[in-house]
C-alpha cells in the first residue's frame, strides 16, 4: 500500500502500520541512514542526534517462520525468531545497520547470529547490565560512550553534548505526547481504543522522532474531536507482558465486552512513559533512564539494594506498585497478564505479579501465546470467562 | 576419579550440618568462580539448586517438585532446575522442614541467595521468584557479556573489569553486614590463588584428551568437573586430586588406553548440558565405539592467563571470571565468528580434538544452553565438515528425553560421520 504523504492522524497511522518500511525507504533514498534496533534498550536519542532514522525491528505474525529455523531452535521466543526470519528473508535490507542490546538471553544470542548471517555494514551490541546498582549505572554510561564512539566512527560525525541534548528534548517531547495520547483512555468510554493506540505505537517505531511528534499531535487532535470512538464496556483492562507488535490480540480482546485502557508492554507505555532527565553530561541522564527507569523484567529490581532482610510484600510493591498506580489512574478493573511462550523474563514474574494483584484486589488472568493468529481462538474463550468474573 | 564421586553428596551433608550448627548456607547458581571464593572466605556453605535439580532427576524425586511448581503457577517451559527448586522450596516452607524424600539430605534453608546475570536470565529471575518461599536476601552478581568485536575495542575490557571489581566490593560489603563479620582478605587472596591453580591443573587434564584414542570419556569428566565448577571444601586437596587424575589420564595417553574401554570408532563433541538423569545413554553409545572426547565450554575452566600482577584479590576474581566469557574473543574475531561463549569454543574443540561428529542436546526448558546449537551445527558443517546429531531432551523431566529414539539414530549417524571423514580429507582438513 502506498503511504499518501498528505494523510494525517489515524488514517496515516493505519497506512504506516500496514506498510512500515515505506517511509524509512523514502528517507533512505533521500540520503538518510536508517538504523535498526530491537527492544527498548538501544538509546534512540544517540541515533537521532547523528541524524539517523531509528527503525524498530519487529516481527510479522502472519509470516511463517522458515529461514530462522536454520539458525535458531524453535523453542525460543517466537517474536525474536520472526524478526530474524524477516531479516534473513531480506525484509530489512533497507537498514544501514543494527544496534542491539543484551535485553534477554535470546536477543543476546540472536544479536550475534544477526551479525554473522546478515553481516550488516554497522553492528553494535550494548551489553546492558542486569541490576540498577550504582556501579551498573556507571558501567552503562561507559557502554554508552562505547556506543557513541562506534556511531561517530560509522557516520563520520561528532556527537556533541548540545546536539545530544537537543535529541533528548525531541524524544522527551514525543514521550510527553504519547502520555497525552494514553490519557485519552482515562475517560469512560476511552476516546481511543487499545488497538488504535497500538497502531500508533508501531507507527512511531517506523518514523524519525520529529515526524512521530507531528503524527501524535494530529492523532490526538483528531481523537479529541471525533464522535465515533470506542463504546463503553464493562471491563477496563490493563494488559501487561511481553512485546505485542500486532493488533490481533488486542483486537480479539476488544471485540469482547472490554476496552484495553492501559498497557505495560514494550511497544507501549514501558518504552515511552519515563523521560530522560536533562543532566549536565547527557549520558548521565540517558544511562539512568534506560537502565533504571525502564521497567522491564529483564532488570533485577529490589525494594532496597543490598538489604539484608527480605519481605515478600514489600518486594512485590517495589517491583509492581506502578501497575497498581496505572490501574488506579486509568480505572482499570481487571488485568490480563500475557506472555509469549518461551519468554523467560516475563514468565518468572507471573506468580509474583498475580500475588501482588490479588493483594490489591484486582482480578487478573494469565494467558500465553505463540505469536500466531491461530493461538488466539482458544484464548478468546478464556478471556470471555475472565470478563464474566469482572462483570461479577 | 573416585574421590570426586563423593563430593556432591558431601556438599549437601556439610550444608545440613552447618545449618544445624547455626552457620550460614547460601543457595547459589553456578557463578564461574566469581562469588564462590568470596563465600568460602566468609565461611558460608554453598549448595547449588541447579546441581540439586540434576540430583533430584537422577534420584527420581524431580517429578514431584515439578508438579508442585506447576501448581504454584510457574510455567512448564521454564528451566527444569528452577522449577525443581521452586517446588522444593514451596514444599519445604509448607512443611517447615526439609522434605523427607529430598535426596542427599536435601538443601538447608539458606541465609542468602546468590544469583548472577551470567549466561542465563533464569539465574536471577528464578532466585527472585524464590522470595515467595524464602525470606533470604538475594544478591545478583554482575558479569559483562560483551560481543566479540566490542570487547576488543580500546578501554572496553578495562571498564568491564572495573565494573566487576566494584560490584564484588559491594557484594563483600553486603556479606559483612548480613553475617556481621569482616572479610579476611588474606584468606580470600589465598582462596583465589588456589582456585586459579586448581583450574590450571584441571585444564591440563582436559588438554590431554586431544590424544588418540581419547583417554577420558565425558562421563568421567562430568564426575570430576564439580570440584572446579562448584567450589567446595579444601581446594588444595582437590587440586591434588586433579593432579592424580592428570597422572592417570597421562598414563592412558602414554599407553594408548581408550577412555571407553573398547575400540574408539568415532570421536565426538557433546554440547551443551547432558541428561544427567540418563547418563547410561552415553554408556550405550560407548559400546558402539562413540568416544565423547570433549564437551561444551560451559563446564571448562577459562583459558589460562597470568593474574600474578594483580594484587587485589577481587580484581583477580574478576579477571578470572571475565576470561571465561571472553578469553577466546581474539580468535573468534580473527575467524569472523561473532558468536558467544557457549558457541565459538565448540569450533576449536571439534578441530583440536579431531571430532568426527557432534551430539547436541537441545533442551526444551533451557534456552541459554540451546539457543546457539543450530548456529554451531551450521558452522561445524560449513567450516569443518563435521556433522551433528541433535537430540531433544530436558534438564530434569525424564518424559521429554527418549534415549531409545536417540539410539535408533546412531547407526545412520555413524554412516554420516564415516562419509564426512572422506569429505574432510578431500577438503584438506587434518582429520
């Protein structure tokens, strides 16, 4: 589908969602470098500051995985397998390089496989620490300096603090607009659906930050004015868990008596809610935001670092309390915990999160899926039963 | 090899005795000698739920703990060792004591948990989940996993080591607060020297296995490796035990005695984690002349290096552990093989140990040990013309490993290995 550059708002969102690479290919043809990244840990501000287009590598739920089987076993994350599969099939041939990070075991190994089999012109791996200890924050700053040097070498440009600060401000501006978009789901009924919001998030991962900002402004203005938004439904849901980069699951849930009013996933609030503090040395703010503020289960968090006593409820509150806040602020009356099969980082969280949600009295259900549309039919029955519980 | 067999059982007995005497026990994950020397210096007994998972599987109690962990809400695709110990911990907490059926006396309630970010997300996520049952605090060791190219850039190794040292200093400080005692730095320094020497000798044993016929089968290696991977007791005594193993293996080399007590028809590499619950499988293959002369690097000590110039024991620990993950990086970079620590060494092993084939154990519940197997299979064939047989299994769930099915593939694979001997010869490879 051709993306009409005169399209705006949700129409443009839909067009980009259906043909993600289109704008990136246009920009590349115009001389821009397009840098692929996976997950929320590669520091996008550094790419933007060097006038590159950060492009989120995602999978394709509709594309059968074939080529990836020649280098990854099938008992690993199906999303990552799909991403690699698309790479091997040439679907990411417009990328000038990739910046990947140690976000989980599978992505760590897949990063190296990508390097070997796809041999990109630029490859950099950011070995993100696993804790938020002070030493880890210092280390992460050093890793960002390494990343900076490699980007400077690749682009032939210097990444100066003022330029980086400008990029940080732009990305913070985009994040503020995303939060404004998410606020549109606080009313009942929400002004925009979870499905529509997800499309916007996917579109943002396909555009340079300034174009994403404009798209958000258009979309927010349109949504505020329209009369044909979502219907009021019994269930207002928070969805937590593994990456969701396709609307099928959200569409299925919202086809029932439920609106998804807030999420905690990486193509969603997790990636956009925390800002970068503008510090004297911008790398300090970046290191802190990306290592400490991003709340992905791949990072070990505890109520008090180095505490010699452990209290389970205190631990749960420190790790998951923000979900309680989300539920309160968006008036969610139920939580769907979802994870991709074989996602270890999210999988280990499930009993603890359930304990926390049960403790604060929020009905919840865990569903597992394998990044295929075929998996959704049996899940629909389970979600329907869960919604009966919420309806009481 | 005999004294090593008792090491595993002694460890659990010792920790139970220690707990009864009010001394601290730690549940640890395999931490590549990063945390163990520090715990030893602080007088903490260590047990390894990973190892205990293999023990439970071999003794037939794992299924009960797996079922319990499923009842607790843990997922069936997660690490079998993790689910075994989560089920065990749930039952122990419920009973208020070690379960009666727990093999080797069980694991005593820990004073602390030691996780790590090394090699596997489960190694801290699983222990974090343990908070549901145990009120012991968890410390997570940080271990950099730089990519091959990145690690060789100027300044990178230095800041990685600085990071590890700083983290270890915080770990010591944490232990001092927890245990209300000060670190004996001289003792720690001696322990790390002993660790380095122990592993140097052990590595020499592993090097002997390049000989033809292979003098030490993987089964014997697996018995002996515990003293290196899971530090315990008198390290000088274990080093002496390794010297005796060296002498025994050297004798076999000099007298061309084969480690499988029959004719060596095929030399193989095994990766990554064996079915500890079903090791007889390798005996059955040995009867066919399959000699597993080497195994994946996860059980091997790091490539030797000189640490004598570093006076800070924490820096020696950090460099030793870092060497495990990056010691091969220069070679990998030169070969343009950017794969990681569980992958690249297998190429060198297949070449240096002149392997006819590889047997890979794809584990349904262990992604770190399985992620790279297909990649390595591909590289072994493309670069060295060494074929691979992949057998599916699991760490502890006996239902998921079918040795009979694997054995039925042996005959066909023997033909494949024989064929590729010719292919290698034609390609000018040395074996």
